[in-house]
């Protein structure tokens, strides 16, 4: 594991375990507000205070409009630094904001991570900086490279808040689609093995085969580009081994950098955003001779229905 990967792991750990620094000046927690020069703007700037958990924050832009509640999906950008100097995370580098459904407080870590507190305090268009200190954590439990006088800085900007009712509607629709996609993929495998689809299947020089179910109307991903997909993966015997529809959570990845199997690195660039295809991936372009136990056996040819949601 390289140093940056190690720091990312540490950041995740302390998002759940580290406590906020208890001491602060009166000004830090005073809730002082500096008004925007535009007196007609429904916005305040530089609101300083503490979150319910105790994380110190500076609310740079505060629109005082819609705030998220449990069950809402919040789309936001996040940049995280160690000691304001070492970049640990940035959604801007991924060219795509996060989109999280807010869970009840009793279902997250105690204390909750800074981002959890922040998302309940922000409106669309808001920006905020939060500070997470490690000085109360037992020194003997700190991983290598992390000290008690270190801290993490979170810079956040909320893009949009999707109401809980709409989130639930989409969630149920995707879960229902899990069953229809599963049935369609099993039917496809049966017809393919019976030789009924010879005139519809396209083969590439590598051995990948595909059937384009729906032509997309958007962009095609370029080498090294990022995509977000829904997919269902099935073995030749009709057994599901993976998928995103039941979870209602699309899968983000990067293409052309061996982040996924070779069959996907070749097949997804053939699609356009909004398109849907079935890939028949020979084991040489999948998980090879050894497979990926326990879900994928040796020399397993794989069948995927892939819906390309976003190219970015």
C-alpha cells in the first residue's frame, strides 16, 4: 500500500473514531455572522460555530433555504486535507460530486464523521470548512505517520438536495428492475446457447461479444475517463454473482486503467451514455483461469447487462 492509500485508509478510520478538539476561543463558537455586501441576497457568509457533535466549522456561504433531512439524497463536493497541506481526497479530481442518502444518526458511527454533521447544516449552494482534531485519541492507537497534533480539514459545497420521497420512488423502481433484468439476462443466456441470436451478436477481435439493447444518445467514454453504470452479472448457469440494481446504487469506475476486467475496459467504450448492452465476456477477458472464488469459478465466461448512466 503506498503512502497516499494509507492516508486515505487512516482518514476513513478517524472519520468514525476521532473526536473534535474541545477547546476554542469565544470567537470560534460565537456564531458570529458577517453579512454579504449585497443586502438583497438571501445569503450570509462566514458563520463560525460548532456542529452538534462538536466539530468546529466556518460556514462561508449560507443561503438559509432548503436543508436536508434523514432520507434525502445530498449531492456535494468535498476536498480533504491533512494539516491543510497534504491533499487526501477531492471529488473535483474525479469530475463528479458525491451523492449520499442521509441515514438516521443511530445508524452511523458514534461520533459521526464531520461530513455527516455538515450535510444537515447546509443548503444548496452553501460552502463550509470543518476541522477534525486527533488530540483526544490514544497515542498508542495512532497509525504510523499520524500524530495527536494532526488534524483534517474538510472543504464542502452542496450542489443539490433530492427530497426523500423522490429518493424512495427511484429506489423502489430500481429494486423492481432488478427482477426484470435478472429474467431478461437468463432468457438471453438460454437463447444464446441455443444459437438463436447469431445474427444479432457482434464479436470483437479479442473474443468479447455484445448485443446492443439500446443505443445511447450521449458521449462515449475516452481512454482514462470516468463512468457510472448499473449492471447485473451472471454465470452461464444463470446464477447471479454481482449487480447494482438491487442495491439501487450505481457503480463508478475509470475505464482503460485496469480498474475493471478487460472485457469492460473494451466493451464500455463501445457504448454511449444512456445506452444498454449485454456483454459476453470470455474468461480470458474476465477473471482468468483461476476465477474469483467463491462467486466466480475457474475459467468462467461471464454475462453482463450494463446500463451506462454517466460519462464524465
